[in-house]
């Protein structure tokens, strides 16, 4: 099933709805990813398992922001490094 017909079917059934994503929302999701990475780094010495979970959450937020950027009408050029300055090595 092509993705357009799949989406249209679910929109008609009111299971999903289209949403306009603004640059402010994308920024909030990226900041949320950065906060999660900071927390994951601090948790690493206390509870390694929770640190992994929190880092995974950060990855999901970053992926979500990427999807928002790709799906939006906006052309963004940004560097993730200044926004997410932590490097976690597990």
C-alpha cells in the first residue's frame, strides 16, 4: 500500500491528523535531546542501565527532530554539535 493512501485512509478514519510543525517545536525537541544527554552523562556513574535508557531517549528525540525537519517546508542548516555538546562513550 503506498504511503499516501495509507495516510489518507487513517486521516479519514480520524486515527491520525496532520500537524504543522514549526521551527520552535523542532528547537524544543532538539533541546530536550540535549537535556536527556546531560542527564545520561550524570547517571553513568550512578546507574549505568538508566543512563543507557536516558541516552536512548535522547536519540529518539533527535530522530524525531530530524523527521520534523525533513517533513517541514523549512530548509534548515544547523550543527548538532553546539546544541548537544556531550559525547557519551559506552
